[in-house]
């Protein structure tokens, strides 16, 4: 086997020099030799236990075999790859997965968890191990064309396995039994795809550059969406699969609460999120949001019906008793004293009743009071303004459109422009918003803001926000940055990541790195930096936190505690106690200084400047506002957490947050998706309408879109995600066009002239505040 491996390692690089006939003959012979080699590998894998030398030998053989087969496919027209090569690819893939499945020992940090509970075949595949990491690194080094051919072959193999697994009259129990008995056979292709996906994610996240390339390809990376497969997803009914998955999760939670041993894992396509494209994930998100809200609504409705039946059985009628005996305490004190709790338990919606004059305050108060119902269907009412609109979707969009810009405004104190947070100054109106680390607001306020963003996400409401991409990335599931994760980033990758949010800061630090001492002077003489950072504190919030920490630590030391006095109190205990100019109570400085290392007095030189830049970026992006970001994430996850949310990559969540808000509206596309009621596309008024709309500016187009749909953004799934209906609303009179935003309908009278249509339509779309019942 070793000799065969050495042979293939030596000759695969010459496969591209052969003629077509020579290549065909060579591949036929090579496939026979590889088949024998794989038979030998399978024989070795049956021996238990395997020595480390045997594991390493098998790993090398499989790696070279996979590289050789991928190169063979690349060298040929992919539509004319011979069947023996395809079959051999499938065989090698299954053996690789079997090798990982059988020979992976859990990492030391996971040994206790592995031995304390057996979670079934999926946990065995997914567990972290040195061998699994080794294979991830191997696939990260494989040239892009070879990896791409393997992805195509594995997707085909996975599709065939899924068709066989779900074919015939297979029940859930039958499918689970089949997969539990032969997990490699049924899920091997998907598991190897997962490893390749994680390898690509590693390259993408850490911007790794492997200099020891194999073959002679330039590894430019693979588009992460190449792993998605609509063919595999077409074999599943997502609604039924979702219901089955949720039922299984409820069963497992019940087992956990009763301290029962978990049953074997079910097979579900949700275990493989890389199969889903963004559109598929958004479809699943819509289905999941509806299903979860439906279950919560029905649960509340059942409790309400049960309460009503019990009251009828006991002849309880609190309303009638109040009418008969006004001002007298009812005879049912238990019910009356717990009326608020009963009302909450039977409430079927998250209701936000707000006044337009106090939009932010009312919304935050209602959200805080109804936090237990945060994942229920949302209903919005505008009160104290004479509006009688009924919320079928339009009022929700109206509220979020008005509220979020007010809530996220730097004037509110929860957020600042990113450049302001570093002391660089506000440089442009296009600056991103970043949590204000020196905000006087409590962490509960930030949590409520995160929950509100989650409400918008869970209810499929468009969000037109300028939140920093790095912040949105940390709101994604698993998107937080632990110290270990940050340490893995090369400095250049870290600067590129932070530079999207703090460009002026990163430009300045880059000048420090590029400084040439031989011609421009010593770094310490020119820049005069130490390992410390000065940040704004205009309201003396950090100063108060410092005082609280010093008082607390002094008291604890007084009673004999050994608690260090060098840290702030929770939730800021990850930060050292800051200093301010003068460091005395008479100082009125609006800045504070944090030490980046030690006491912060170390001088920055050409030797340690890279370390200084790394610590500076880590502090600004991940430590300074960590408490606020963590609170935002808690609130967002409380509302948004679900299957689809956990599937979304950080870059996909960015797309959802930003959508196509910055892209111009295409009138032709808008006309394409428009439907008509009591009108025909050829009617004169419709022709005049589109002629007028084509002359609109982009601002006017956004006003029109907001007037009809309550959102001026194109959703993430494009124009096909918009409902735009034009309905006849009487004959030619001076009535203004109106709209029912809940149903995205423009009620357009049959005007007899284009000038009147233009004049009245502009009046309507430029005066869009308020709701009424038509």
C-alpha cells in the first residue's frame, strides 16, 4: 500500500501531459491499482485497535488517492468522466468518512462530555478530534479545481443516497434505523461535504495562505454557495421536515428534563445547513416563524378555552357579578388577584400599543412588560391619535420603519458612529453605528434593543440599518469572538476585518506598521505611543464604574477578601480599571485611558509594534463594548433563535440586515411582479401610471414602495418577495390614491389624465403617516 501511495504521489502531476488516449489508458490501469489499494485500506480499518502509525499511513493513502482522483476528473471533460472513476470516487469518499468515524478520538477537552453521554451516530461524526482537524486542513490545501470536482461528485452521491434512503414506503422509524445501522453508507457523502465546507470556512474566516501548494493550481477559494444543492432539498417537504424536527426536539428536551438517556439521532436535512442556499434558508425561516408562532398562539388559545370551560362549570361570571354588585369585591378572590397572570397566560400575541408622540418610550415599556411573549405573533396598535387601523402586517412595518432610526440614533446614547468611538471623529454620514461603551443606559436597555431587532427578524420585517458589519457578525449564531478565536487571526486578516468598521483607525495603525526607521526616524521618537488606549467618556460613565469598582474592592479587602482590585465590576470585569487625566476627583477630563498590557507604560517600538497594533484592534473591536454587544446578542437570540437562525452564516445575516436597500429600484422588475384587480395591464390608466413612475427619482420610487408595502427596501429574496397589487378604486374623481399596506395594494382611481394622476399620486406618497379603516 505504501509503494502504491508513493507511485501515485509521484505520477499524478504528469497526468495533464498525456494525450487523451494515453490518459484514458493510464486512468483505467490506475483505477484498478487504486481499487486494490482501497481493499487493503478497508482490511486495515477492520483491525482494532489501530496503531498511530497505521492511522497515519491510511490517512496519507486516502489523501493522495483523493487528490489523484480529483486531478483525473479535472484533466477530463467533467461530462465525460468514466464510470470507474466515479465509482472509485464514491468508494474513496466512504472510506475517508469511515476512517474519521472509526479512528477519531475526542480531543482532551471533550473527553468528559463524550464519556458522560452517548448522543448517537451524528455526535460521533461531529465530535472534535485531531484526525478530523487534520482532514479539514488537508482539504483546505487541496487546489480549488480539484476540490470543486469533489464537491460536485459528493453532491451527486449524497442525492442518490437520500433518494434510496427515503424511497419506497420508508417510515421515520425505518429511516432512523437504517442510518443508525449504517451511518457511513447513508450519510458519508454529506459528512465529507461538511468537512470540505469547514475547510473552506477556515480559509475564509482566517484568510489563511498555504504556501506549500500541491499541484500547480492557484487556490483562489470556492464560493461557499457551491455547497448548496437544490436537487437534494427537492427530495424533502420542508414544512413536514420542520414539524418532525421540532417534535423530536421537544421529545429530547423531555428526556433531558426527566434525566433519561437520549434516543438515537434522527436523520434530518437540517443537520447539514451548507446544503441550503440563502433563499432556501429564508424560506425555512418564514415557515419556522409561522410554525412557532402558530404553536404559541394555539397554546395560549387552549389555556384560554380551558379557563373559560372551568368558569362555566363553576358558574363563574366575573363580568356579570361586577354589573350586579358594582363596587363590591367578587366572591372569587383567587381569580381576581391573579387576573394579570391569567391574562398573560392566555394572551395570544405580543401586543405593542404605542403613541406616536412617545414612540421609543412606549415601545420599550411594552416590550419590557411583554418580554415573556417576545416570540409570539406581533400585533401593533397606534393609540391616542384617532387611528383605527387593524394590524395585518402594515402597522408592524410602519412601527419598525419609524422606531429603529430613532432608537439607534447616536442622540439616544445607545449607539455612536464607529469613528467617534475611537476618538477619530465623525468623518461622514455613511459611518456605521457601533454600541456606545460609555452609554449611561443599562444592559437591559441594550437587551431590549436586541430583542426588538429579533422581533423584526422573526416577523420577516425589513430592517434598513447602518449597524456595523462586525456587530452584525457577532449577532449571528456562533458569531462571537472568543480570545482563542481572535488569536488565530493573522494580523493582516484582523486589520481587514476591523477596517470595514474603523477605516480611519486602521489606516493610522497601518502607517505605524509601515514606518521605515532607516529613513524616517525611530518609531518611539516619532509616534510616542505606549501600550495604552484613550477613549471618549463625555458623561463620565467609565469614571463612575471605576469608582464603584474601587469602593467595592476596598470594602472586600477590608473584610479579608483576596479579590483583585485591578478589574471593574461585572459585566465589565474583563477590563482593567481605567485611568483619567490627573487621576483625582477634581479632574473633569472627558476621556479615560485603559492599559493594553501590564500597566500600559511599555513604549511602542519597531520590535513590539505588531503586538501593539493587535492589542489595540482587539480592545476596540472586541473588548471595549463587549458588555453592550453581549446584551444585544442575548436579546436578539431570545427572539430570533431557531433552526434557520442557526443555519445562517454571518455574511448571510449581513445581507438580511442590509438587504438591497442601497441598490436602485428597477421599475421594469417592479412592473413585472405587479398584479391587477379590476384593471388590465393594457388599460389606459395603468399605462399612464407606469409612464409616470418611470419618470420618478429613486427617492420618489422608495416613497411609492413604502406607501404601498410599508417598506422602501427590496427584500433579501429580491422582487419576487414583494407583493404589489394595483386595484381599481372608482372612476375619475379628485380622490387621492390610497393603499392597504397589510395587503400591499394600491387603490388607484381611473383618472382620465396623466397630469392629474401624477399630481395626486405624489401628494399621497409624500404624506404617508397614519392608518385608518377603509
